[in-house]
């Protein structure tokens, strides 16, 4: 049963439907609603279903769990909701409802498989732990042993091909910028952000405590994360379990340092930046990534119709990157986002999250737009503009 504070909120939604849109009302901005076009998949519709379920008017079903687990926790509804008393709690409420479903054991098989992969094998890719260090092979990076920062790359940085590429690029630019850091290699553990978002609070807390214990043993005081998801968990959830480490997303560390490298592009490049939800809407960091782009000479930066607080999520958040609850098709958020990027005339979509990187790169392929636009991580753009 959900906490009474959340149950109270359920009654206050008056179904105005604003939560489906960005604040500039350009298009549907809730990835779950965008895909399914049923009110039940929007924030307001989901609230009413949860209310009916919690009051015993409907019983848990496969369809109800599909609807609950389709939310990608992008927080657009939090920005857009018309009701001040409930808006800040909307996504927390959905996570609570999922936690209730997890406790009752009525979760979709794709979500169950994700939890199982992490519980049994320690990562969602079902790959051996020793493979975690492969991304850093040949770079000569030091293990963490008291350097100023720990650089934490997480599951996608360790196992996804584009994530590995990104982890290498960020590590090299950190080194080139004179940042003192070490890595954990195969000793890294899943950060647990998406586990929490999917409602497995016990497993998320276990992972947080394991990571905190390891960092405290090593004397880590400052952490740089590759992923905004790890950044969010370590910055906002880990302190609840005793962590005192300061946590930064890599863009925040690099932003004041990149200009010193005097990056200059050969030829003009038009770039549009895609805000990751866990960096932007969840943590308010819109400036650092844009400042990095601004420091690159020869780069023209253009904004999509929906940017910053209004950005359309890539659809990978809330664990959907791994569970794929939204499936395939032209109405996927990532594909809509690529079409929006193409409309700006940009030749490059810049990303700062390994999940966005994979989601948007796949969407460019699915849209058949490889000749028109490419997805590039921010430090890769900088590296192209800095003489070797
Ligand atoms: S968090 Fe995002 S996906 Fe979930 S209901 Fe709100 S707008 Fe839709
Ligand atoms: S905007 Fe807020 S009040 Fe309106 S339907 Fe959505 S959740 Fe309910």
C-alpha cells in the first residue's frame, strides 16, 4: 500500500492534461503519451488509475503494470502540471506506485529481468564484472588511490560501445585539462539510479550502500560521473545513506577548463544540444554543457523548439533504456527528437549522457537520417577542435 501522503495527492489532480505538453505547448512532451496516445499513459491519467487501484476499484493487471512502468521519469509533467500542491511529487508518486507493485510481485517481465540481471550478475548487460575495465584499456589511466577525483563511468560507460567511446573521450579530456583523477575499473558497481526509478527500493539502497562503503574505504571525497543518472543518484540519494562525497557531472568540471585549450573547428559545424533529463530537469544544470559548446570556435549552436526545461526526453530514462517498455516505432521520443533536431538545420546532435547517446544514435539510423545528422558527445566535439 502506498504512503498516505502520496495517496492524498492522487485526489488533487483535476485532469486538465497540461502535463502532456512542454511549457511552450509545441507538441506532446510526455514520451509515454507520445507513444501510446491514451490518456492513461499521461501523468494525469496514470494518477487516476493509481487512485482507482489504491482504493480497490480495479485490481492489478498486466495492462496496469505496463502503464505504470511506461513512465520514463523525465519530469516534464513536474514542470508543466497546473497544480502547485502536487506537481513536485508526481514522479515520486509514480515511483512509489511501482514500489508497491514490486512488493506485490506484479511487475512486467522486462522489468523483472532487469532486476534479476543486476541482482545475480551485478549489471544489466549480463557481462562479467572483469569486463568493466575494458573501456580504459591502453589509455594508461590510474586506479583511484587518493587523486582529487574518482571518475565513475557506470554500466553504459563500461559495457555499451558508444558509452565506452564516451568514457574514453571524457577521460582523455579530463587528463588533458589537468584534472587529477583515478578510476575503479572492474571494481565499479551499478549506481542504482534506474533500479530506484523502477521501484526496487531495497536493491537500490543496497547498491548505494555498497558504493558508499567502497568510496569511503578508498577515501574518495569528490566524484565525477559520466552519466547524469549516476550523478543524480550519488548527489541526491546517496547522502540519505551516509555519503558525504561531493558529486559532479563531467560537464561541470570541464566547463571552466575547456576554453584554456582554445578549441577551434576546421570548417563550420551546426550543433544542437539535447538536454538529458537527469542533468537538466532533475538537477537544474543547463548552463555547463552549453558553455562548453560556446567555447569551441567555428561552432554554431542552435536550439531545438523544446530545450532546457521544455526538452523532450530521449525516452531512455526511468529504466526504459534497459527494459524497453516503450518498444519501437516512429512515435518513440528519440525519433521525434531526431526529427526536431533535423528541423533546426543542425548537422550534429550533441549529447552529455551515455543513454541519450545510444537512444538518439539508434533513432538517427531508424529515421534514415545518417547522411543529414550525427550524434556526438560533447567532449568528442571538443577533441576534434583541439590540436593533437
Ligand atoms: S515523468 Fe515524463 S514520461 Fe513520466 S508521466 Fe511525466 S512527462 Fe510522462
Ligand atoms: S497537469 Fe497536473 S492536475 Fe493537470 S492532469 Fe496533469 S497531473 Fe493532473
